[in-house]
């Protein structure tokens, strides 16, 4: 039986971190050059950005009344992530993955409304953020909706992005009624 003879594996130069970032930036620039945003997309993107900013402002309100620093930070992180997810991370013509892992983790329900551990001198205990039931539900909804927005660019984004934006606006509105 004849055996196939394969040469040694070819190890092409693998770019270092800076080289990888340059490749990613070059890839995005190529996408930008190939993809031209139409008027409907521009309106949808602007509306999503504004709704995200309003939702982030709303998340910062309960952060100001938290007794525990961990809850303050979690709500502030979520607010920042909502702004990014509903704005800069929605890249038409992109791959829908413009929201990095750190921001995604800040939008998870356990990070936003979950317990924080307090290490007191006499005992360790968990506390939940001081939020009304309506605020808890709205916070989770706002974060989930914002986390979904970058993925809308995998197709023609306005229909889906407008739907998510309407739901985001409604989630914030519900807290002003209660």
C-alpha cells in the first residue's frame, strides 16, 4: 500500500495583537466602503441611539439611590452598555458582533438586578438593588432589548431595529407610570 507523503505543515506568519486589530479595522473600513446606509436605515439608527440614551439616563436614576456601591456600579455599567449596544455597536453591513463581551456581560440580568455580596465585620450577606418590581422588570427588558440591537444588521435592519426600539421606549415609559 502506498502511503501519501505530505510535506511539513506550512506555518504562515500569524499577526500579533496590533496586526490583528489592523486587520479588523481594515475589514470594517472595507465593509463601510461597500455598504451605503440609506435614509430609512439612518432614521432607524438615530432613533435607536436616542432611545438607548434615554434608557441609559433612566438606568442612572436608580443608581443614584443605591446604598451599596456594587449596585451603583452595576446600574452605571448597564447604562453605559445600553448606550453602546443601541448606538455604536449597530453597524449596518457589519457582522452583528460589534458589541464586545464585557458590554454583553454588563447587560445580563444577574449583573444588573442580581445580588451583591457585602462583607461586614460580623457576617457576609447578600443584598439586592433597591428597585421597585416595575423597575426590575424594566431594567431587564431594557438590557435584553439593547443587547439584541447589534444583531439587527445581519439583514436589512430598519424593520427589526424599529421594533426593538419601540419596545425599549415602552420599557422606559412603564417606569414613569408607576
